[in-house]
C-alpha cells in the first residue's frame, strides 16, 4: 500500500511538471502569434501608405491603386481586431480598432470623397506605422471630414 502511494505521488509530480511545461509552451506560442499579427498589421498599414504615395507620385491608374489601398486596409482592419493589449490599453486599442474600421468603411463607401483626402490618409497611416497615437487621431479627422450623406 505504501509503495502504491509513493508511486502515485511521483506520477502526480511528473504530471504537474508536464502540465507546467505545456502551459509555458502555450503562453510562448500565443505571444509569438500575437507578434506575427502585429507585424502583419504594420506591414498592411505600410503597404496602404505606399500605394497612396505611388499613386500621388505617378498620377497613373487611380483605380488599381485605390483597389490595392482598399485591400490593404481591409487586411489591416482584420489584423487589428486580432490584436489585444494589456488591460491598461484595452480601451485605447478598441478606439484604434474603431478608427481603422471607420477609415476602411469610408474608403469602400465614399471613393470619390476619399480621392481628395489621400494625402491625409497617407500621413495618418505613416504615423500609425511609426507607432504615433496621433495617426489614429488623424484617421478620425479624415473620417469626420467625409460627408456621409452624400456620395
């Protein structure tokens, strides 16, 4: 009976150690995936700003560049919703997600109005890429400047 109890305690300790190892691996992989999402979000923001700059420099093939911009912003919008920060910045992240979502909506819904605001959008995207909070404020200003009752 004593031998069975010692064996059970040894197995319990081994299983506890294995459980802690798996929890550690899960946390590490979760962190790695969040970092990959963050990198992809930043890449999509950069690509969107580059599309705008390419169009503004060449003034050629607006439709193609605009479609690429909308596509990059759609991907960025998808990735920002996968990002979560600590509880301290969760409200700020929700506001940032809302700003990106609203900008994407305006790009899709009001392309004629957004054509005149591409420089401001590019500046906002570059500031977001540089991790400046004013980039999200600039996005909100662009969205607020759109006449949502018109085309």
